[in-house]
C-alpha cells in the first residue's frame, strides 16, 4: 500500500512537469520583496525566495512560525511540540537561519534551544518572506542557511486617509485553538497611526500515536502539558508622504506554554515576555537631490526579552536578553554604462546584546551557558548590471566584526573564557538569463563565513530540552561554506513553475557531536566541534490548471505541487548530519469558481533512515487534508474571507525527522479548523 501511495504522488509530480506549458489559472500579481537590497520583483531575483501573504497566509497560519512555513519548498521545522517551532531551511537551523521583523533581528533566544519559542505571533503578520540558501550578504553570517523576514505595518510606511483595518477569528485544530486578532490604521494623509492586538489559547494537543519518552505523558488522545496562552499587541505612528516616512512603534508579546515534558510529576513550562521599541525612516525618490544616492532608509530597535523555565510552580532557570540593532543604507542612482545599466545598494549595520542566564540555586547543576555579551558591526555592498533585457549579473560583498564575550556572574565553568573576536567575510556572484518569453535560468555562487555563537563557544552543562550534556569550545573557528544554486523558472501571466538544485560545501561546519562518553549523571556528552560537511538537494514547485468550465463556465480545477529533497553528509566521518528532512512530495487539486475555492491535498514524506542522534529513524507517512474558502461582503466590512479545513483526514502518525522531539511530538490527530478574516 505504501509503495502504491508513493508511486501515485510521484506520478502526479511528473505529470505536472510534463504538462506545465498548458493553459493557466488566475493572473499572478507581481510581488516586491525586501530579500533583494534593490527591492526587486520576486520574479527577477537570483536567490530562491518564497512569499506568503493575503489569503494564502491566512490558510497556512499556525500557532508557531515553523509550522506556518513548513509546507514551503525546502523548509521543514524544529517542531518541539505545538508551541515552539523554528523554520529549518535546507537542513540548517538554529543560528544559521536568521529570523527578522521588518528587517531587524528578533533578539529572543529561540536559536539556543528548540523548546524556546519565537516571540512573534503569525496572526499579526502582513507578509512573510523566506530566502532559501545563503542570505548572509544582506543579513549577516547568521543567515548562512537562509533568512525569514516577518513584515507588518506597525510603522505605517505610506499615507493613510481615513480608517481601515481587519479582524480575524479562528478556532479548532487538534489543539482546540481559540484565537483572534484586530488591526486598525488611521490617518489624515500626513500622520498615520497603527494599533493591533492578538490573543491565542490552546488546549493539550491530540495526537494519534504514542509518546516514546519517559518524561512525556499521553492521557487518552492528549499530549499532556502541551497547552498555551499567548497575547501580543502594538501601537505605532509615523509621518508619511509619497516619498517616505519616519515613525516609531512599541510592541509587546507574552506567552505561557507547556513544553510537553515533565520533571518528575511536575510539568515543565516556559513563561515568556518581550517588549520592543523601533524607530524607522525612509526617503525615496532622491534622484538628483543628493548626487549619486537614489534612496535612504534606516532603523534602530531595542529589545527587552525574558523567560522563566518552571517545573510546576518552581522557577528552575531564567534567561534575559537585552539589546539593540540598527542599520542604515540606501540605493544608488542607476548608471548607464557601455555594458548595460548598473544599479547598486549599500548598508551599514550594528548590534549589541547582553544575555544573562541564572539557574536555580537549589538545582544542583551547572548553568548551561555563562552570561555573554555579543556585538557586531558590518558593511555590505551590492551591484547589479542589467546587460540586456532578461540578462543581469549581480555581485556583492559583506565584511563583519563580531565579538563574543563570556561574562562572570553565574557558575558556568567557561565564565572566565574572555572575549573572542571574528571577522567574517561573505561574497556572492549571481547571473540571470531569460531564455525566451517564458523560461528564465538563474545561477548563484556564494561564499559565507559565520562567527560561532556564545553557546557554541561557551556551553558547559546539562540541557534539559535535549537530555544531553553540551560542551562548547572557546577556541572554535568560524564556520565557512560555499554554495552553488541553479534554477530554471517557467512563467506566464497566469502560471509558474520553478525547478532548482543546490549544493553547499562546508570546509568547517560547527556540529554538535556525540562524544561516546556519559556524564556522571548518565547523560550523553555532546561536543560542539568543527567538521567538514556537504548539503545538497532539489526543490521544485508550481501550479497550473487541469480543466476549465467545470460545473459552471467560471469553474476551474488547478493542480498545485511541490517536491523537495535534502541530503546532509558529514565528510569528516562519512556519516550523515542529524535532523535532515526526507524526500517530500505535495500535490493539491484546487477548484475555484468566482469567490469560492476548495481543495484536496496529499503530502507524502519518505522514511528517513539517515540520522546522527539517539532518536533513530522516522517512518514514511502520507497525509490527506481538505479545505474550502469563500469571499463575500458582510455589513460594516469591505470584504470577508471564510475558511474551513480538515487536517490529517486519515489520522496518520507522522513524525518530523528534523525535530529533536520526534519521539514525543508528532502531527496532530484528525481535526477541523475554521476561521473568518474581515477587512474594513
């Protein structure tokens, strides 16, 4: 039966590729993304970029950022239960994937441990951009694997006349979510104000399979201690014009959630809070006013983050992270040369953060990490030469100064390790060639260096989330990787397909390796150490119509599809890298008629028998889901978008190979979710 399912899904993907040139569905709008310093349309980019916005974002929103993005090409998730999940891009996670809010860093500590949630609520997001592959040129070494930029309108960037906004409500799912959000914008064309608020509450997750860890409990169909209660909101204001804006926003985030684990009889929970203030400014259309400068933009933000880790009512550890980040840059006036039009961008960036970690005095354990200060300064330049219509070459470079210092203040053995200094350098060369009016080929070669983080340098203690003793190396060297990315894109005004391949060679990859030795408490000891590694894979996705005039003249059935594969190799030992997602194939039949849309989708994930941790292999699975949506007008609103969805129709047991909790957390049981998003 499994072979039959695999063959059926693979045949559907091959059918898509073979018939892509057939007639197409609705017109595809141009999407301008910030992933390119020049603000190019997504179809003109060399780097592979995915964008979620509008109705598509509403349908895919989950309680975590990782699960919201999990169905995009090349992206899986860390999935530490239903409350904490970061995106994994092409097999890379942690501090190799940079998560940002409007281009600025999110200074939480989600990269340190998979049980730490990202302090962002997807309900309040306008657009999510994901760069697959190195984005270090613009965002720094922590984007050596990719970048995720969360875009909202908390600082209005264009004039607003009158009042507009939206409200959203959703309920259901295997965690019995109850969530709502409201956004309001008002202005007189010169001064604009934004306000938003969101609330989400969930019960314990219902799961179809059994937990395989002694400190996790399933009662009936529910995974105990997996519920959550979160709130977030913001206010912002700006002076606006047709040529730019200057504004300030204040936002806050609170989350109280279970980790799905227990310490004895006590549930382990995390109480998180983050407050952030941001000032941003942009001046466009400066051509001729400041010489060679076409536009200027800048922002600075300050973040105050804290979370307590509890066992029952007792606080076992406290993380605090305070810091700021700022950037200033712009674009240059295009220059016509003998070889074509030359456009450019530049930027300077700086940041500083102070992590403070305190373990319970009666805990009897050494703190996992010492207090640590991290500061960075960086400069980047980016140039693109449009040789002719459809042909362009781009070249960029970035140099950084990174300093990481262990600070005395807790009992970690590495507290006296002092300051470590690094000067990462990154560069990239890209080429875009239009083959004809429908086909475009792109290639991108990049070299990236990443400074090791405070935990890769100074960790020395027991990690509760993983059950391991983790030891850093204060003499750690920089991570260095070279990536080649090739892609072929087919696009009409109404359909699109992208086929891509990539390979990354790491001359030094900082991995967490099993030493083969147990601690005095019987826990395995893992060391952060440099190895040689290779990651390579394939990505493909697209959408095109199968039938027109179905049921009615306006009725149409489309086929949407996606396929991705990543292989991670430890070239030092010849083994595999840990937590790599297997081959995944997705297909969806989508029926549309005017304001109505419905779909039936199937996802197949192959078994993952290549692993490098104690959790073992993950079996293959096939997930079936279905949903429907309808756009209408209700009194007092401009538009309303209703949606309903059934997930895991066959109640399949599906474990995530990229998760350190795959022996506990899994895809939820069969469930129904419904929601309404209305604009006014």
